[in-house]
């Protein structure tokens, strides 16, 4: 997954850009009102520690398709905006634990992925340059001592085994004041993390063993309905429609009727919106595990018959997620085309926006040379184009076209922060039972 350090805005290859241009124009015109509304929402519901949001731009709509609360990929951000990352990190750590000096970063289990290790090293450096002592630890019975990973020239990363003394977690002899999770805990919350005296952020109950994408998008729907009412826009322009099914067993073909019925209902609903906006494209639905990441357990369909006639290979692929867990429930999400392309080869691309606290600190385009406008781009063969999101998201230019680079990026930043607000409400609901 190489990174190419070019900075430009991809070409939007569609004539179906009227609704989006109107939306972008409105967001620019209402910037002061939008930022005031968001500030008010953050006062009511503080933002998660950090997050990344995958967006899709179809020209006629733009919407988030995934929100990750344990983001990797920090190594793909534009290095020019490292100071903004550091400043946001300082503010969030001080807000989370004002007396913190020792920070423990908990990594994914058993990882030897060089790209993830580079992301960890970048995240470690951001925290360290904020004025904190940092160590990295990981779970794993096979970890009998520190593991040293050689990265680029002059760079290495040490991961220590975790242990516990009473109600304190430590890495080696390092006892942290604050624990930052960069592990999505898809296999559940380990006993080592239970009933600790040290603060942990993000909370372990936001891991994929407990969190559901359908629940996140339920909160997102409410956020954009309120936002749309404020600005007088159709929420559909910035949200994917969705359904969910549970009680599935792909290998035994259990739950296929529910799946086919929900696909049919969702395709009809998408079709009505396409008719309303004059979109001459085929509606499609993306089916994916209701928990988990890494682009596993995903398929696109355009007809209910496609889920009634899955072959064994398709059923096997859909039956498991990262960590080997069984998929027994899925989210069915309105498929959002990506009509942005990158480079001479016109490879399809989608923006990914990164935030620390409520601040947009960077982003990149995920680009895939072998995937199409309807397909998931989070797959082997992707590469990244880092972009100056930080400056652009904060400095739209009202004298330029709504679709010009800084203005399109401002739109991305607004939509990503709406998804972040949904995650904040999701987190608050977990702790209040709401």
C-alpha cells in the first residue's frame, strides 16, 4: 500500500453533480452557522478521542460509509500538518486526563503488518511530540518480552507485553497514567482491561465485539435529520439509507429470506430517491458484517436474487470477519457510487478524513486501480494519496467554485464531523443505556 506524495483534488467524472454543487454552495454560504451549530453539539456531547471516516462522492450525493474509532493509517497523512495533529492531541489528552505524563498505546494483537507498524510509529511520535512519555503494548500469550520492529532508515518500534499489578496495567516496568486503545477489541474485552484504576480511551465497550455499524448509522440518521432541518436540505444527500438483518448463518443458508426481503425494500427506496433527483444509475446495496473492519465480509448486489443464489465461495467469504468471528448479522447499506478518479489511469478514489477530538487533522484518498465505481476500495492493491485536508477544511474560499479543491475538502470535513458527532452520541448512549 504505497503512498505517493502528490497533492491535488481528483477529477469528479460525472455530469450528475447538480445536487452536490448546490449542497457545497450552501455549506460555504452557511459556514458560520454550521460551525456554531457544531460547537453547540460538542458542548452537549464531547467528541471521541480520535476517528477516521470513509466517504463516497457520487456527484449527486456524498455520504460516510464507515466510521472507525480505532483508526490506523496515520502514516498516510500529509507530514506538513503534523503540528496540527500534535496540538489536537495535546488538547484531547489534557481534557481526558489533565495530570497525564505517561501514555500507554495498546496496539492490535499479533501484528506484523508493516503499514500498521508505520501508523503506530507515527501515532507514537504525535503523542511524544505533544510532551508525553509513550510506550506501546500488546496482548498475546506468546509475547514473552519486547519485540523490536525495524521500520524506515533510523526508525524502529518496540512493542512490550502487557501485565497487571492489582488495578494497574503496565508495559514492562512502565506504568501509564492514561491508556489509549488502538485495538478494536473484535474478540472481546480482555480481562487485563477490566476494572482498571487508569482511564482508558476510547472506552473498551466501543470495540467491535460490542459495537454495531447499524447502531452508528441510527445515530447518524438523527444527526443529519437535525442538521438538514437547520439548513433546509434533504438529509438523503448526505446519508446512506440502510437496513439490517440478524440471525444469519451464511454457510447453512439461514436468514436468506430476511436478507432478500430487505435488499428488495432498500433497492426500491433508493430507486425512488434516484427518480426524485433524476439519477440515471442502477441502485445497488452493499451488504457487510455489522461489526468489524479491514474490508472483510462485504458484497454488492443489484437484485434480491443475488443473495438467494450465493455460491459456496461467496457464502464462505461472507461468513467470517477479522479475527475469525462468525458473521450472524449484517448491515445492508445504500451503495454510494464513487465518481472521483485519480491520475492518468482514472483509478477510482474515495476520501478518508481523520480527526483527533473534534478537529479535522488530515486525510487522504484511498485509490484502487483494479476496482470499479460500485466496489469496496479497502482491499489489497489500494494505495493512498495524502492531501492537505487540515488547511483546506478550515479555509474554504468563497470566491472559487464550490467544487474547487479547498471547498470540496471543506464539504468532506463537515460530513466527517457529522459522522463523528454520531459516534459521540453512540458513545454517550453506551454509558447511559440510551
